[in-house]
C-alpha cells in the first residue's frame, strides 16, 4: 500500500493497522551469475527502508534515497568512506613495494573485468612470471567483513581466470584478502580458503606477508 502524506504505511491485509518501520536501513543486494553458480554481491544493490505488519508479517520497502534520514546517514558516514579509501591507497602502495621485491611484472589498481555481461572491479592485481595475485581490500576486520571479503576475492579471481585466454596465459590465479591488523583475524578464511593478509597502517607493513609469497620474500617485509 502506498505511503501517505504523513509518511504512514498501512498493511494491504490490515488497512487499519499502521506498519512498523524497521530501524535503520536495509538493502537489496545484486545477484551475479558466475561459472560456479549464483553469487550475491553485497557491494552492489539498492538501499531500502523496510516496513512490516505485526499482524500478518507483510513486508513493504521503499528506496532509501526517497526517505527522511538517508542524506544524514550518508553524510555521517563520509568520514568512514574516507578512511576506507586511505587504507586502500596505503595497501596498494605497500603491494607495489612488495611487487618490486618479488619481481612482479606489474601491480595494477582498480582493474575492470567484464565477463558474461557482469562488470567487476578488482581492487589490486599483481602479475608475476608464474602466478597472478588478486587482492580484495577491506578496511574492516570484523568476522562478517572477512567472510564476505574472502568470497569476493575468490569470485574476482575466478572472473579474471575467465577473462584471460588460458591457452596464452597458464599462470595460476590466487585470491587474497587484505584487512587491517589488530583484530583477531585468522590466517585463513576457512570457508572460502582465501589467505588473509594483515596490514599494519602504523608501521606501514604487512604482518604476515610470508603467508602469501612464501619463500619469495622474508617474513615481515
């Protein structure tokens, strides 16, 4: 049922009962088809405001950009966005240094891959003679972010593998997740089997770089 001029939403099944707004904002995430099945991409989608009926459970949603509070929500988190961009830049610069030490042919940032109608931007790709590393960078090391980041890193590696010509380029593609040091992050995102690098912004170094490059570089590089 359409929202009225006072911003009240009534249930289609119970017209006399105002629906309850769920606190905060939600999202309808994007669905992408890959060679391994359907992937839910949390980095793309539509922010929404959700209402529900306490009588029958009917749910109704509206675009968040059209609702009060959305602009304030975005503005309040602009600082967080800036922090994320700074962290990504620091990680990229550090990976360029590491790339020089392991003989990388190139280290590229924001690499666009278009496969099967799906466009994906990969945070960082490092090209070595015998391998290619795909890095997904997250400025948060909470369990949920690590889990989703690992999934995104693995998916990005698979998309890059489909994008290239396997007859001309037989290098193995490795997905890697990068998060801030300091949290209780395991060395491996077990569910997705993706290595997790911890970057220390204060010391400008990766704490466990040997996890990814092994004998190619000394620990603490």
